[in-house]
């Protein structure tokens, strides 16, 4: 099943011609409309008109999350605000979030791209689709919503949370397709068991999961426990949101919508391309975005390409599920968390360079982040009441900075291992 | 009138209290009184010792986090109702006790009560007015 067969199955040579044409147009547009890119291109004496091949893009500079933050909120928009019909922002911090915009045409494109992954996963106009992603600044809820309407499915925009209600609605509305994070799908299975709801008695057939890393073992568990076929999909708000790539029913790698995104897989240290099929950092250039184009955006996600043709007939290249990160970002309950954010809050409270460690676990299919903090004199009280109040204070400050709850565990000074050079402060115990 | 108490942070794992007492013993530091407040994860050890500065230095040198607080030491006769009289006086003055612990001195005649009050100065004034014996640093360290 295809959403746009003529595009999804197009000849590779034709695809590359289309990509080059769109790439030149995008580069010209950002050079004209976005001072940030214009300045960078001028410094490197790059002229988009002279781009003769897709490989020529390697001369162009990268764009990083920091660049997006530096240009908060609208600095990288390539159209005037009057042409922007939607704004989203990345999950994570309030102070340093990254803002993205969409024109009317961008929303149409986005809806079609999400429709592709929905169709690829098996969803049709006959399905009842329950969207349990958060609606709001996060791109997940609205992204899937518009795509599902485009397909013609009956959309239940229930948003995230309230698991019992999710299950009740799933039973009563005869939901056939579920959209959420993979860990939330397992949590639903747990709650169904508690409630005595037999998943086999539901109408559920498909699950589209994303927004956090997961494994093949987790897929098997979800499939077995919910009696569905789970597919993986990938996107990030900086580039578009969901719809960048998704699995077909082969469930073996995610097809990248290459007519809209040009991708490179680079060695994160040398920033040179890795040999085909080897693991590297995914770098994306948008080819059709109007309001918020990005050039060579470093996603920091590690993956590898699967260049061999897919039995499904799509010619778009596949990439493996996300294999990790090339920085120390953590994804906790779908929220991006950087150790540096935790560091700055602790510094603020302690008044000195904090020694801490982050421990991530998955309990009952929910992520749990515990911050181990070494107790320095400024954090030590003789009264237990004050000591506990301090722990609560740190918890609150971190929760508001990170947008996700954490546990605090105080440990003795010098009990955490010291590192030379780049500190590895994260202990990820999640068995995905 | 205030006595210095040291507070030490301890993770709730076996042998930590033994480690501290051994360090103090090796340095010929005498513990006059101690108490521990604890949770499932950690504890706060409070100590009255005869050589405060030296105790802090050696504990820090051994990697412990050490803080210090001022407490009040009240001496009462070691007999029934001794503590109750002190607490009633404090209660009547409307002062809260944050924590307290006690020990009996060598002669066995008197008990020493260590207090941390919410309002230290006010508590001392009240106790003195009511005629209770408040021990000085020197008196406590040389008990």
C-alpha cells in the first residue's frame, strides 16, 4: 500500500535529479531570505547556482541545535510571519527551546508525508486511529493528526495521559490503530492486564510508534501483548516532525522520504561520509520546506543506511532504527534532556561545580531519571527537615527546567567516579 | 553559651559509622555525644567531640562532608522528670525543638541534654531565667 505511489517508487536517477533541483532552489532561497545562512555562505564563497551535484552540498556548513537556539525564536524563518500558519517548538527546556514554523503549503506537505507512513503501516480510510501523542507545541500530536485526516481515517485526538480512559475509549470507539511512544504502548498493556481487559477482545490492529528509541525485542513484546503489528517512524521538529521516515509492512528499516529530505550519514568526529551501510550521524537537508528550511542539520542521531532494495517496492532508501546519539542527550518519556541543563541548575543551588551522575531506568515501562548528587557542605544540614526540603527544592527546579520529573539521591562526597576529559555522566540501564 | 556540633553526611551503607569512629579514635578525638537522623538512603550524623576543629579536618581529609551547627547543652539532675521540666519550660515559651539527644556524664549524677531550637537565643534566655544550667563549650569538652 502506498500513499503516493508514483513518488514513493520513483526511479532513483529521476529522484536524484529532483533532489538536486530542489536542493539548489532551497539553498538559493535561504541565501536570499535568512541572514544566518547568507552570511555563512558568503564567508565560504558559496554560490548555490554553481552547485553541480548533490555531493557539492558537502562544501556547505552544518546547522546545529545551538544555531537554532541562537536564532530563537524566528531568526531562521525563511518567510515573513504573515505566511506562517503554524508554530511548534521542540520538547525540552523552556529557556532554550527551538522554534519552527510552517506555511500553509508546509502543512499540506507534512500531512502527505505523515499519510505515507500511516499508509505504509497499514492504516486506511477504514481505520479508527487513536492519537495518544501530546497535542501542543510538540509536533507529535498535530503531525499524526493531520496525516491521519489526510488518509481519511477517523481520528480520535485523545492526546497523552490518563491510561484508563485511553483503554475505555479504545474499547468503546473500536480503535483499530494506536499512535504513541512504544513505552506507553507497553504501559497500556500493563494497565489492561490490571483492569482485566483482554487485548484480543479489542479491535486494535496497528500501532505506529516513535519519539523515543526502542528495540526489536520491544516490538515483539508489543506485538505479542497487544496483538497488533507495530511499526517504527522517525521525525524531529527541527526538520519537520513525524513523517521524515517510517517503516513499511516489511518492518525492516525506515524509508526516508527522499524527495523532501536529502540525507547524509557522517562520521560524527571527522564529519566525513561513512562507507555505505555503516553507522554514522544522520544529517538532514530539507528540500521543500518553505517556512523553516534547514541545511545539513546535525540530528545527533546515529543510524545506518540499508541500501539494498526493499521487497515493498518503494525506492526510497531505508535506515535502521535509531542506534544511539552522538552527543549526551537523553530521551526521557519522549522529552529531550541534556546533562548540561542539570549541571546548571545544580551549580545554581550549590554555588560550586557539581559532581553528579544520571541514572536512567525503565520501571513498569516508564522511564525514570535519577540524579545522584554529591553532598557538599553547602548542601548539608544538621536538621533532617531542611535536608529533605533541599531535595524537594532540587527536584522542583529540575522538573521545571527539564519538563520531566526526576528523582534525587544524595551521595557522599567523592563517591562518584571522576573522569579525565569528557565526563560520561549518564548510566542508562534501560533494557530496550 | 552555644556549643559546636559537627554534622556528617553518611550514605546508608554498611560500615560508614565504624569508619568515622575509627578515624576519630586514630586521632585521639573523644566523642562526647552523638545521634543519627536517617532516611532509607542516607543519614545525618551529629557529634559533640572534645576537639572540634581537628575532628572536622581529619574527617574532611578522609572524604566526608562535614558541617557545623551551634547547639545548646543543658545540664539536669539525672532523675525522673528532669527532661520533662526543661521541655515544659520551652513549650510554655512557645519555642519549637528541632531535635535533641542526651547523655549521662561520668559521675552519673547529671544528664546533659543537647538541643537544637528553632529560636536559639530566645530559648537560652528562657532557660536561664528559669534557672537551668547551661554548659559552656569548655565545660562540655572537658566532661
